[in-house]
C-alpha cells in the first residue's frame, strides 16, 4: 500500500519523527514547568534580554515539533531554525557554543520532518501545450 508520494521508508521515518517529536516536546514542556515551579515563575517574568531571546528560540523549537505533525516541512524548518537561533544567540551572548549534543538532539525530529516533507512534496506537473 505505497503511493507515489510516500514510500514505506518515508512512512517509517514519519512515524519515528512523530513519536520522537512528541517525547521531545513533552520533555521541553516538563523542563519549563519544572523550572517555573521551583522558582515560582518569578525569574520567568523578569528575564534578561539574553534569557528572553533564548526562551523565544527554544519556544520556536517546541512549536516546530508540534506543527511538524500537521505540516512536516514547516514544522521541521521551524524546529531546525529555532535550534540554529538558540546556538547563534548563545554564541553572541557568551562567546561559546552550548556543550554536548543535547540541544542538537532536540533538532533531530525536525530534521526527520524536513526529510519527510521534502519527499512527499508534490512535484509541479509539466503541462503540455
């Protein structure tokens, strides 16, 4: 049951992307809620410019992970761009990049969404006159 817009490999990768994005989005939400509860949301309301910019970039990652379920290409782009913005902002504010692969792991479902979205994108039909 394979159609021309989605091979079996794309369907499997789509399922992996959805499961991993759900787990990753839930983890991000858990981190935000946990930080908010331990600090009573005070620091969240009084963030510095750096903290606000980094929070917006990370929220973009979270939003992309959720949107990828419906619009793979756009959700994947949003996730990957959010992680890239997070790394760029961290470098601009601190002069170093985040250590370890953890933030890049957040981008992996977005990369899978991008691949699936590009593979299933409808090709323009060449019209004959």
